[in-house]
């Protein structure tokens, strides 16, 4: 029994190390190496949800949308409440112009976790693309109320304010987004707030 516990402990330690190495490769932008490390972990522990999710993100960064979607769906099959899995699938739908599908994914997160700032912010983006400006504005406002450091919510609310001819509010939002490190806000300031 002691030998079995030792082996389990060693395997657990090895998989954590490989996962951490994969995460480091991901952070460094070396996505193929990250996938290789994640695959090693999954060879030992095939049902490690966060490793499957991270591998999906690496596939997505490499432009392999099919494998990314497979991993995100696998994660949601194992844990239907996995917030990042829903958001990642929603982002893929959004990038492909399927705003209804994206809305569905983001809304699933917001319905389950009403205080999820990212879910609200992304749902706002989908609402905006679906022509629902009032709902988008409400989502951005709620995302900011929940997390005042959600720079992208300020950026997107600023874009909505530009479209709605509220330049002063838009520029205030862009300034706040830039102060939170959102590089796109600098471009928006230069374009709209001279």
C-alpha cells in the first residue's frame, strides 16, 4: 500500500511539473511545445480538465480551431459549469461571425454566474453586433460595476458611445481603458478624442 501511495505521489508530482512547463511554454508563446507538454500530462491523467482547457487555448493560438473546439467541448462535457470553456467557445463563435451562437454561450455564463464581469462584457459585445445597443450598454455597465478594473468593458462601452454620438463619455471610457493597460484604447483616443 505504501508503494502504491508513493507511485501515485510521484505521478502527481510529474504531471504538475509537466503542466507547469506547458503553462510556461504557453506564456512564452511557444504553443506547439505547450501542447506537447499538455499531451504528456494527459497521457498519464487523461481527465485533467484544466490541462485539456489549456491545450485547447494553445490550439486556438496556433489557429487550429477544430482541435480547440474539441478540447473546449470535452471540458464542458466533463464540467458543464466550466466558465472559461463557455467563454472560449463563445469567442470562437464571435470571431467566426456567429453572434447568436456567441450570445448563447456568453448568456449561459451570465445566467449561471450573474456576477461574472467577463461574461457580461462578452455578452455586451454580442448584443452590440446583434444591433441591441441598449442591452449592450447595460451589459458593459454591469461588467464595470462588478469589476471596475475590466478595461475591455470600458473600451467596448467607449466604442458603443462613439456609435451613439456620445463622444465625451466615449473619451472618458477610452482614457480609463488605457489606464488599465488596454493598448487598443490608445488608438481609440488618437482617432476619436483629439
